[in-house]
C-alpha cells in the first residue's frame, strides 16, 4: 500500500518513499507534557503515583502500533512541589511493571551514566530486556544539572570528565551484556544449566569505573537493550556515533533537523559504523481536534491555568515589538503588523511572525506552541499527519517521539485519528512486524560491544 500524499517539500529520495517512520511516545508523570494538565477536571491528580495510569497509556500506544514509549528522567526534584512533577518517579522500575502489562511496544527508559556503577546499570537494563522479551531500550545520558550531582554528593564535573566516565560506563555495560554468550546454550536438565566456557569475566578497569564480570543474565530475545542517546554537545554526539542505535534531538525546523541528522550520521561514520544503523528521531508535540480551533482551545484551556503574562511579553519581543500586547485576544493592529520583525535565525520568531500576519491573536499564537521546546501542532488529524509527513519526507528525521499536552486524551486521539492516516499514506507500519524493539526499529543484531569501536577511549584490560 502506498497512497502517499505529495508533501509540501516533496524532496524525499525514492528510498525515503518506501521507508516507514519510527514513532515513539513520551510518558512520565502520567498527566502530560503541559505543566497544567494535572489541574484539569477530567484528570485524577493522584495519577503521578498510579501505575495503572501508566499501563493504560502504554497500552493505548501499543494499540496504535507505536514503536516505543519513552521516559525521560531527572535525578533531583525538578520544579517546586506547588505544581506536579514533569517526570516519572523511577523510569526503570515503572517500565518493568509496564513490561508485564504489554506485549509488543518497546520500553525506552532513561538512566544516567554518571552515578550508578555499570554493573548495576547493566543488570537492571538487561533484566528489563529479558523480562519484556527483548523490548527494552536505554536512553543513556550523562546528566548535566548540578542539582543531580549534588544528590550524589558531587560537584558538576567538567564536561570532559563527565564524558570520560560515560565512555567507560558504556564500554563496561556492553561488555557485561555480552559476557553470557549465546553459545552458553539452553539449560539441559540431564547436563549443564549453561556452558561455563561461554560465560566469561570481562576484567575491565578504567579511570572511573570497572568490573570483573560476568553478568549472570542470558541474552534476551533481542540480545541486549537498544541504546538511545540525545543529540547534545560535541562530546555527546561523538559518543552517540559510537554507541547509539537511536539519537533523539530537538530541531526546530526541517533545516535544523536535516543538519542534525547529517551530523549524527557522520558521527557514526567517524566511529567506523554504517550511517544506516543510526536512527535520528525528533521530539514533536501534538493536540488533535475536530477542527484547528477546537485543538487550539484545548491548549488554551491548559494555558489559562498558568500565568501567561511572561509568555506574552516574550512573544512581543519575538515579534520585534516594543511594549506589552495589551489586547491578547485580538489580532494585531495594522500598525503593529507593519512593524513586526522576525529574528531570521530563530525558527520560533519566524513562526510567531507568520502566525501574527495570518491574523491570529497573541493568545492563539501562544496556543500554537511557538515557545514549546519542540515543534508543536494543534490541529486536525490531517494537519498533524501532514506535519509528520513533511518532516519525514524531507529527510529531516527517521522518526519522532511525540509529546502530548494530556497523555490521557492525547495518545488515544493520536492513535485513533492520526495513525490511520499515516498508515493509509504508507508512512507507518500496519502493526508490529517483529517481536522486539530492535525488530521494530529495523536495527541490526548486536551483542556485547560493537567490535568496530572496541578500541575506544576507555576500558583498558586489567
Ligand atoms: C532530546 C533530548 C533529551 C534529553 N533527555 C534527557 C533526560 O531524560 N535526562 C537528562 O538528564 N538529560 C537529558 N538530556 C540532556 C543531554 O543528555 C545533555 O546532558 C545535555 O544536552 C547537555 O549536554 P552536555 O551534557 O554535553 O553538556 C536530553 C537532551 C536532549 C537534546
């Protein structure tokens, strides 16, 4: 089936025209990615601690054939408790409960390389992979806020040291994952449980971390967890080129996406890998409505719960105007429109000016998500499918991680209304082709450290 609508840019190569997009969905606090969702009347404010809410959201995403759920993490109290946390209490423990209640969807959890000893990281993540029958992924981050380091009695280290530890940790974790070889075989009740000649110590010692091994956890259905890493500083991109199967970024325009995707692919080549093995996905945010107006009103109902004074002043500056936007519910006046100016290098400012010129009021411009950290569309299912298609076919991304203001309604609306359009256009698989996360993402098999990068900067043999 391939009924692809001609996209606005329509610059995709023949290869992209048969390719299918990767789709993940952010989960976390059980409310949504808008800070006011927990206050809404239809939301149970106790959902933060309710695993049934997480399970229901993951099952909805699985019903739509989405490739994975993604849980970001912070190792400190982010924000103040007068408002709900934006993060999950503990992604890996939560995902192990989700594993039991789902069958196909991938489970991508964030864990930092800066604190936990690699033996424990390797064990938790591989056990999640084994109990989910090959559906685990690890968003490996080095942490970057001093508040996280303070919770471990440390000062924020120089970036170089932080990444030195990341490299060592990644190499030790991979070595431990590979330490129970496939050749150790299946349990033989009349003979050995496993062949010890294929379960070997790894004996790695770096400057920051080390281990003897082996790790007593056999391979999962996909061998070992899939690795995701964020597109961050140059150090981070270099590391992603070496270890990541998936890189997540936050481009604000198709051009930024293309540039970042190329950088990520180049980093893989530099590490001796094939660029096709590394998938670049971008954060995007959506609210689906019957009409664009209805979707914008859903966002405005959330914005009404927070003080929009600050965002309105910021918008005025982004529009190149001086002074307050005193009539936030009216389109800009002719005089204001005559003096709006976009900052040409800021995609958000360019979008804000476009929206103002199209006659949207300042409150509606904000409801279009111009200040969201990622591209956002409040619109009909068709408009959202068009957005996904345009970015994908322009080769800005290999896929997306979707954020919803309200997980409760947003994931279901997306699955029931946008997913069928993407399938109809031949952009998204029609249900799961395989059993494991590696299958869903079209990744090659890997067990242990990739031998092409085994001589990396860390992990000297003891
Ligand atoms: C898309 C994206 C997702 C990220 N997710 C997390 C996360 O869940 N937890 C975290 O501590 N850091 C997260 N980060 C931060 C990066 O890991 C990195 O620390 C940050 O971009 C700063 O770069 P640096 O650490 O190289 O200085 C994320 C970054 C990006 C771009």
